[in-house]
C-alpha cells in the first residue's frame, strides 16, 4: 500500500509559487517526509526533508501540518527548469526509498 | 567531484546475453543502490549495499546480481538478459542508508530485444 497520495499532475505559471500537496495520513511518529524531483531523462534529485517542523533550504520550503497527516512542498518562484516529476516519500531514517508515481509539475511560460 | 557516474549511457542486448552496468562514486559514500524505472512508473529498488562486502536485495532483485568489492564501485550484472529487463537503470549513493540526500547517476538506458 502506498504511504503517500499525490495528484498526478499540476500546472503553475512561471514566476509564481508552486505548491505541491502530499497526503500521508498513516505516517508514524518516527517517519520523515522527503521530497525528490526528477527532471526528464535525469536521475532523481533530493530537495528537502522534515519531521515535524517546517523546513526551508535554497531550493524549496516544506510545510508539514500539525497532525503530520499532510505536507506541502513550495517552490517560491517557479521557473521553466522546475518542470519535473516531484516525489513525496514517507520513511524512517534508515528505510529504503520507495518511490510512488509522483506529481508531474508543468511550469507554464 | 564527478559525483555518481554510470556507464554505458545506452545499451542494446539480445535475449540471453549478459552484461555489467557500471556505477562509480567519488564521494566516499558507504551506501549505494540500484533502481530501475519503467515508463509511467516510479523507481523500483533492485539491490543495495551498506558498505564494501555487504549487499542485499531490494523490491525487484530477480535476474540481477551485484557485488561491492570497493567503496567506490557497485556494478550491476545481468546474467541472461530478458525483454522484461528493458528499462532505465539508475545508481545512487549516500553517506548513510535511508532516503536522506541520495545522489543519483545519469542513468543507463537498456533495451533487450
């Protein structure tokens, strides 16, 4: 059974914030939320991860709800180069990565 | 640093042939893994290694062998290629086991006819 649910695709206008949702209602207390993305024909790229608190780095922000049952990845100023498939992964720190089908994000010029 | 390198980039095999996909990393990472990605699907874990001399199976290990004689290299062997093994193969490495900050190679696109 998939641990996460993501919309299959989303559109976002270039320059706007892209908000990618992820539902993980069965997350357990010691599981983290990780985000990766895969630009066409390339290997996946790690973006960010978090446990309970919101996190921000040079690529994105991660907002995790207080009950930890869902999260949102925010790309603050989307560019055409952000067009990719975005994967939300819930796992313990030592777990193997299980990729789902992700969200295909289209950045529109 | 070159990061994670994979060779070849493309390969065509006939059914029953064998070959080795090469993967190397120069980041002194202990953890390395192999994934395959089929059209319209996410990545599936084939085999992984938590250090030199230690390997284990992932979700889809059948038809593949691995070994880890050095920290840097983690080759994936197809003993007798089958059309079902047509896929894009990605190697990844990380400083630790788990989903945190895995670095992926550029991939090898394999076609078995």
